[in-house]
C-alpha cells in the first residue's frame, strides 16, 4: 500500500470514530440539547415529546402568538418541539415572513415544553431568548434551558395525562 493510501485509510478510520464521539466535546446532556447527536451512535436512545408555540413581539411591545401547525406539515409539526435546529429555523421563517408582510422587523420567542424519556415536562428554550438574534453553531446552543436530569419519572397514565392537558391544536 502506498503512503497516500495508508494516510487516507487512517484518516477515514479516525473520522469514523471522531464524528460519532464528538458529543463529548459539548457541555450539557446530548439527550437534551442535541449537540453532537446527528451522525452519532446514539440514535434511538431517547424518546422526546413536546409542545412548541411562538411569540412574535413587535417594536411597539405588542405580542402575537403563532402556532407552528399553521405553516408546517403534520410530520414537521410533530418533530419540531424536540429539535433545536428546527425550532430556530421556524422562528427565523416566522420573523422573516412577518417582516415581509408587516414591513417591520420583530423579535421571535419560543415557548417549548419537552418530555424526555418519560420524565415530567420541562421548559426547553429560554423564554427571553430572541431567536431572530440566534444562529446554529458548531460551538453548541446557549439559548436552551439546562436539563434537569433529576425531574421525576411519570407513570404511563400521568405521562399521557400531562401531554393531554396541553392545547396541541392551533387556535
């Protein structure tokens, strides 16, 4: 084997190990913040369910609630609450769309509550984080709330009762 072939083989092997293990480089729990989750060996190790709603704040201080089911497909709507990249993309879409229609820039906030692996729902996104000023980064997401891994587990009937008390349908 040539030196170039050997270097290529070693590089490929190192990448196959390094990319799935990169979640150890991020602060926080990968189950919660999803940093380093994609292309890792951690697929299907957690269950997430949640609710997301967006608040649009105009320059004069008025707020309007925007439900994501108004502009997402049902499949997208089911996935959005547990994925920070999708939450951020939807917030940017809403902000750009409102700016286009209303002619003014706005602040967009997300109210997201997430149930992880059968634990009680927790607030997912920092409530005062203007997502129009945030972007996805390889350095991690600092606009997510910290994960409380001591939150109590719910019995199956409590789990579904907690989820059913949320208004999942748009107004």
